C-alpha cells in the first residue's frame, strides 16, 4: 500500500448532505436525541452520521447527528396486525402501500451540532429537528473535514489512521491531529488479538512521516516493534522519505539495554534489595546522598565502599548491605556511568524501540522509572532554558501499559502520573497501550485525552472505560464487543465526536503475527522426521554394498 491520502485543506460546508434517508418522527429518550424513520432498504447503522437542516442565528445550517440505535419495525399499524384473521397484504392494500417491502427502521440519533467555522468546533443548535424534517446521510467529504478536531489551515500534521467503518471501503478517510493527541496523551485499549500493537504501529508510522518527524520512544516488553525498521526500505520511500529525511529506527536489543546506576533514586535502590533492615536503609540513604553529590559515575563497589566508610562500629550493617547490593546490582543490566547524552536515545525523526523482553517485570518498571524521570527533567530544563539537551517535544509509547502504570504500585507509576498530568506544559506526550483497562491506574487512564478503543468483551474493562473515559458514552461502549480486529472507536481530544474507524493497513510488516499452530506443528514434524531418517540407508534400494558381518 503506497497511496497516502491528502488531508482536507479546509472545511467546505457546501456538500454536507448526500442522499435523503428518512424523516424525523419525534424527540428521543435524551434531550439531545431524536428519532427518524427510514425505509428498511436504507442501510443506516449505529455510528453512522446524518444531517438535517435548521436555522441557527438567522442562517440556514446543516446539523450533524450520530446514529445511536437502529431498530427494525413493521411498517403496518399494530392494531390491524394484532388480529391474526387479517392478512398483512389486505392492510397494505387498504392503506395503499406495497405489501412486500413494508419494514421500516426506527433510528435514534444524537445531535453533535452544526459546525461553527469561526470557533472551529461544533455548536449546539439548542433545538431538535421538527417532526417531518428530512434526514440525509452526511457526505464523505464533509465528515472527513469536520470529524477531526484539526485546524486544516495550520501547518500541523495529521495522522491518516484509516477510514469510516460504516462507509464504503476507503471512501471517507479518518485523520487524527497529531498535536492534539501528542499534547494530551493517547490510550489504545483492546482485548488481546484485537489489533492494539498493529494500531499503535500505524500511529508510529504516521508520526514518523516527513510531515511530522516525531521524537519517539517505545517501551516494548514483547520485542514486537522492531519491524518498524521497514520504514527505511526503498519500497516505502514514497511514504516515509522526503529529500534528506528518512526516519531513523533505533532498536535497542535486550543485550544492549542498560540502566545507569546514577539515574536510580534511593527508592529504586531500596526496591531492588532483599528485605533490608531499618539500619541498612538508613545507612544506604546517607551513603547514596553523599555519592550523588560527589560523582555521576557510581558503581556497586562505590556504594559498598561508601557504606563501609559511614558504618561506624563493626561494619556488620555495611557487610549485610554489601551482600544485598552485589546480588541486586552486579548484573550486566547495570552500568556505572550516568546516561549523559539523551539525544543518543531520542531525536527528531527517530523512533527508539527498547526491547525489554528479557527483563523481569520489576526490572522493566525500574528501567522505565529511571529513564522517564531523566527525560522529564531534561524536558523541564530545556523549557526553562537551563539546558538544551532535549529542546524538542517527545512522545513515548508504553506497550502493556498496565505493567508500567498498574492499579496498585510500581516504580514507574509516580513518574507516569506526573508526566500525564504535567507533561503537556513540557512537550512530553505519553501513549498507553493496554488489553486490561481495569488493571490500569484510574488517574493514568483518565489523563489520556484521546482514546482508540477496539474490541473489549470483559465487563470489568468496559466498566473501567465507562468510569475513566469522559468521551465514551453508552452508545460507544455498546459498540465495543461487536468490533472485529482492526476496527476501533476513536474518541476524545483528537476528534469532535466518537468515530467508528477501520484502521488502515501498516506500511511496515506486523511484528506480532499470532502463530498458526497447526502449520507450525506440521512443519516441525516434517523437519524432525527428515532428521531422523537422514542416515538410514534402505539396503534394497541403495547401490551401496551393505556390510552383513554379524554384530
Ligand atoms: N488494521 C488492521 N488491518 C489488518 N489486520 C489487522 C489490523 N489490526 C489487526 N490486524 C490483525 O489482527 C492481528 C492481531 O493484531 P495485534 O497483534 O495488533 O493484536 P494485539 O491486540 O496487540 O494482541 P496482543 O495483545 O496479543 O499483543 C494481527 O496479527 C493482524 O493480522
């Protein structure tokens, strides 16, 4: 796939409506809802967008509404049909309507509003359509332009993530304004196998295209994002390359992952130690404070020596600590030099993928905590003019987000909470990907301003979304169990109203294809079988002389 759709250039309101699909019947259950009837032959599904005409502030305008429910209903009056002795055809004849095709749909729709071009957002028309008003399908072009909360006239880039699900294949593009979700954070939520990492990769691809050139860092606990490297292939040049620009893909493999001891804090150190006593904690606290003032190169040996120097008496506490420190820190994972040059790790036009798949969950959390604190400090300093190490915004994605920001405790949770609440001011955006929203910290989830939500069956996870995600109305939540892989509801800051989307295909290969177990078994059996029979010579088939000497 190499055709990349161009985003709209403005909001032409002329062709808002297309085919007339029904007639307004009555107000709906909620104050902002109305019901219209449509012939059953017209396909108007939940999540579809319709328009009706009204006048607002003296001008005629098209009001957009989102279909929240569609139910089939017999079109003939119930009082006649209640008598089983009367044939439906006879009733239809008497009413002068065709008898075969008399089903109608009762469709509920919720008013989104008319598009106020000055305010660049939807405004409430403050009245429902009059019964008898015509309802038409909103046109593809109109939806493409008004659904994203994008400022088309600015130079801000948008991410082409897919197409409207209810429309013909690839008829109406769905764009997400990158600045909106990068500033107020993103959540990608779905049951396992519904397309979370696929969708997150689509978002990364879009953010690395020449029009945005993002600085991205991916925490990848399963090692499934390395195929993003495909962005650099010649076959993808038309999408990702522009003049001197080609995205950099920096995959840090499990062997190369290190945590700088000086980047840990006292709490991290303590969490690594095996049940330290109060005296050990107090000694380590003093030693750590002194060491941090003295140098930004701290090895295990340095900590132990400092503890020994400070341990008055028989060094019993220091030697008990030494044993624990060696056990915790004497591993390849730890390096003594502080990570000074953060631009090795993050840079504009580069995605760095940290493959954490060989680390324990505790180590993954500790590494994320140390790194995120360091990056956050660097961003704050750069914004204050105290350092120009990271003088560009950052966006970090955490796959298995519930592991780093669980509903409970984790070394990485406090810094994630801080970045999610304060990061906007410092150009530090976060994307949380999770299949268990109910296991995510509720504050973290509610701070993600834009959500891409895919199929979710589990009632606890649905409940977590209901409680923490403002933009997810009941009608949106009702959609979630019925979605299939690759289908999503996009809601929140990046969109003016929730949008049912078919996520586009990746330009790069997907790194997390599920294994086709039966073909793997057949293949492995065949290899094993050939291996077993490789040296067996059939004496009757072979020309070779067979040694018949008795054993
Ligand atoms: N937009 C899409 N277009 C085409 N195929 C898709 C799309 N989204 C998902 N898929 C298919 O669905 C499969 C599952 O997607 P993915 O690996 O992203 O799921 P996941 O939710 O991350 O699962 P897990 O929790 O197991 O990691 C993919 O292997 C891919 O084949």
